[in-house]
C-alpha cells in the first residue's frame, strides 16, 4: 500500500474546486481545508475526512482514497447547499487531475448525505479516487 499520493490528491482536489467557475459563482473563494476562525460566510465548502485502502498490484503500489467534501449553509432550506453540492460533484466526478505524486487512475462520486447540523444545512459528498503510486 502507499499513502504517498494523499497530499497530492488533496492539493489537486482543492485546486480543481478553486478553479471551477460554477462553484466559484456560488461560494466565491469560500473553499477551505479547515474553516478559519471567526465569522464564516453563509455558504462554504470544506475538505473533510479521508479513508485510504490498499490497492497495490503486481505493477506497483496504489490505493483507493475515499474522501469527503462538505457544503455548509446557514440558509433556512437546502436549495443553496444543494446547488453548491451539485457544482462540487460536477467539478470532481471523473475529473482528470494532475498529481504531484502518483497517477490518478479514476475519480468518481460515491455518495452524498444531506442533513441539518444545528442551525446549518450540511451536505457531505463522498468521492473515490484510485491512485497508482510513482514515488
């Protein structure tokens, strides 16, 4: 197994989201690795947890990365959050990202969960990425 591509994947996902014009129209630059301290915008995106499983084979090291991107909204309903979640999904599903380490063999939408989180509306989108490691 190789965890070597994890940081490269995170960086590429962040760059893909920051560069997406449809998502930018909805959240501007409010895309965070971790939300900053202080007042947050009414709609924002955060990179979330990651679970990695070995997928090495005879050709070399590799791993499945299952990671979450969360959309948070303080709106009374889910409409704004769902629009932003759709933009996240469109930006990442089957994207061909260039990694600093390893090769992205595939990136696919896995599942989503929408719920109330206190006063916020939260949508967690989970994606699966297969990375072949090339150190």
